[in-house]
C-alpha cells in the first residue's frame, strides 16, 4: 500500500500539478487483489476510473475518463496473466463560450433573455 500511495499521491500528483489537464491512464499488475482489505481504491484519488480482472491487474484513469467495459485477452503464455483490455471514453465536457455562456446554446440563452 505504501508504494501505491506514493505512486498516486506523489508521482502522479506532481505530474498533474505541473499540468492539470494531463490525462493519466495506468495499466499494471499492482499486486493489490480486487476486494482485498485494503484494496487499490483506498489509495486512489477520488473520482478515478478503475477496472480490474478480479485479481491483481488494474487499469486506472484520471476522472476525465469513463470505463466502458473490460475483458481478459489471451497472451498465449507470454506472461503469468492474461491481458486486460479496458476501453475508455472521455467524459463529455460542456463547452463554455467567453462570458460564461454555453457554446451552442440558443441565442436567447446566450443573450440572457
């Protein structure tokens, strides 16, 4: 758990301090089993997307991503685990035009009338 806390609380946190818009996706065998006590979620920052294989492999992503599925992938014995395929999508962001108006809003809404 100390290594997990350092990775997310120090290394990745410092990267994002330099560039808050920097998206992060990490896939790894973190040796933290799903449902263990404590488990991976206890050292992740709030809001991060998480997928796992029910074992020790995880994919985590910063809050701008959403996990849309996951499935194991046969790596034909090249490693001690199957692969883990986790498709992600970006959360939709409401665009805001200058002056705080929503971009693409009807003219009456843009003019405040």
